[in-house]
C-alpha cells in the first residue's frame, strides 16, 4: 500500500483515474481531485468500473457519456 493523490480526467469516452505519488504530477486537466488515498494501482484497476459508475451517478453532466475506464 502506498499513498497516492487521486484525480479524474477524461480522454474521449474514457475515464482516466490518475494516481500519482506527488500532487504536482497530476494532469492540469483533471475534473475532480479526490485527495490523498492509501491504495494500490492494482486495487484501482480492479475497481475502475465501479468508480466510473459511482462518478456517473454523482456527476452525470460530467461523466455520463463515458464508457471505459483506465488507471494511469
């Protein structure tokens, strides 16, 4: 387990879940920042579609048209 800064961005129809050790390395084009989390990239990858579905439910105007999810 490591501490990652988590940010969400979009690339076409794909949600990009950005996980970086340093907040300065997150893309400047993130839509939402979820702070520091103790997790692994493997856990994020395994749960990427449940994360996408949760985001679609909470912010359908931003994430409603996305179909895919990746961890970067």
